[in-house]
C-alpha cells in the first residue's frame, strides 16, 4: 500500500524563530548561527497520499520561503504549476491564514475551513486576490469526515475530520465585552485527524493550538500512531517571566509543555507512538538543542519539530 507523507514546512509559533523584534536568549543564539538554536519559520504542514498532490495545513506568512525550501512542492511541468492542490485552515490566526496571499498568482486550488473562518476571510477584501474562478472556498463541518479534493473536484486520497478543542478566538477578533471567552466559539480552535482513504494507516492528529486536555480528548488520542501537538510555551508564565509579553499561555489559548497541567503530563499515559511538538514560541527553551528542557521533553518521548522534518505513515 502507498504511504502517506507529512512535511513540516514551518514549526514555530507566530513571529518565527528568531522573531524579528525579540532579543531573548534563544533568538540571540539563533541570529548568531548557533547550531543548537536552529531557525524556524511559522507553523504549517503539508501532507500527500500519492506524492503528487499536496494538502496544505495552515498557510503561514512564511509560505513563500517554505515553498522555495521544499523541492517536493516546486513546480514540475509547464510554464506554471504547483503540487499544492488544497489548503485546510484550523483557525483564523494571522500565522495560519496570511500565507494564502502568497498563493494568489492564478493558481487553482481549494480552501477548506469552518464557516467561521470563511466568514473572516470573506469580511477582509484583501483575500479577494484569490480569484474565485480558480480558488474554491469549501466549508468544513465539525465532526463530519470528508475527503478534500483539488479545485477540479478530484479527491486527494485523504480523509479528514475536523473537531473542536479547547482554545480561543484569534487575537485580532477578540471582543473584550463578550466575557471571559472574548467571543470564542467552537470553530475558533480546530484539530484535525487525517488518514489515507486506502486504509494503509490510521493516520495522524494535527493540533497546533489547544488550551487543555479534557478526558474526551485524551481518550481520542490514546494509542494514536502520530500526534502533532501545541508546543507554544514551556511554562505558563514564560512570556511574563522573560519580559517578552504580558500574557500567560492559558490566556493565549495554549497548554504549556511542563507542569502538572501541561502537555508532557497529559500525554504521559496515552501510549501515542510518535509525539511531535509544533507551533513552538521563540521564548520556549525546548527549541535549544542543548537545554535541560529539550532533554526533558525528549526523555518523555517527544520530538521537537523543525522545518523540513518529514514523516511517513
């Protein structure tokens, strides 16, 4: 049977690593060329079931550079073309939708998102540069598996199920008058389960943003072959403590890695075969290959995603 290939295009949280305006220890080391502080672009994956047509999972602002750095995603035939057949958005965060503008050069593909995210795109006229004659905007219903297809309607050989996880509305959509959730709804933070339709594997979960691990989610992830999970910060108060921000991870809609409520503890008994942290903030010391935090994460069976990482199922 054919295998499914997953390519990490970008592995950092918003701003990348190093972040342009940050002078934290990690960013300084990354700028200096320190091999233990490998630079990373903003979070995005690509997946294929046939090696020819790819489904983009979130469209990072760094997408142009990510495509140039990924030979598998280079044009192959004719004067124009690209193997990206569709894009699937897990939320409306800037670091997950801005890259759509990179794909405006008369390239036919489909955009899949919840009605909430499609509404955000429709309300911003800048996204009208995606020619509707070429770019199909298709809604995704939570909890209903579907087979994504290219712009011409040809299935990509993948089955996707989107489902809500604990999280928060995108920062620029927050409404302080809406109470503690700032106007968040279920469609604001979406996880994906993706598997090949030929049954060659049980697939993987992609959860780049998640604020908590309720029992139902732990049950769903138990025994999974592969999970990409929110690795934004190491501690909940990391940005406050380092002087790089004023919000905790929880306030931003993310679980920290460490601590009794963190993802390291939450995954400890879930028997997940391969665990990969994705969407990692520049302040997170686990990015540094020589840090005790990296050693602790690896000792717990985790890998820290890096740009260009490739996995197969």
